[in-house]
C-alpha cells in the first residue's frame, strides 16, 4: 500500500509518536487479536518508510506482528484466505484452518493448551 509520500518525513517524530499512541489507546479496546495486527499494519503503511518502527515504538506491538498484519491485509497470509473461505461459505475441510465459525480469531487448535491436558501429574489431582 503506497501512499505516495512518506508522512514520516513530513511530520516531526515526537508529534507522530503522540498521535499514534493516542489513536491506538482509543481504538485498542475495540480490537481483537487479528484486527489489532491489521490496524497497526495499516497505520504503519500510511506513515510510509519507517512507519513500522514508529508504530511499534508507540504501541508496544512488535515489528513482527506488524509485518504479519501487513501480509494479512495484502492477502499473502494463508490464515486470512482460509478465514475468508469460511466466511464465504467454505465447506470446512482440512484446508480450512478456522473451522466453520466465521467469528473465529485463531486457527483450530491454536492458543494455549489447558494445563490439565498437558501435565499428566495434575490430571488426577484436578478431579478431587
């Protein structure tokens, strides 16, 4: 996504940092995991060259997360295209990593496993 100009060159970095921090502070409560990645990536793209570094510094979101969000926005990430398949009425086959739930944020099997399922010693104790 090319904005034509690098805003970062036109405006003082301290001012940009304050703007990004304030904007992110307002929007963050309304964002889920995926939309947060895409939001910060879009913000970085608008700023132009050096935008990812500035957005990372202002929001505390790592540059690798911003890069992942950028790939999702461009449709280069397999997760995004599979999610779109489900939203479009996909059949939920093995290629569909999000299952049949269009509101799903993580891949099937994604996220942290429950300790009870992972640690054999805890399993008998948890049933007391």
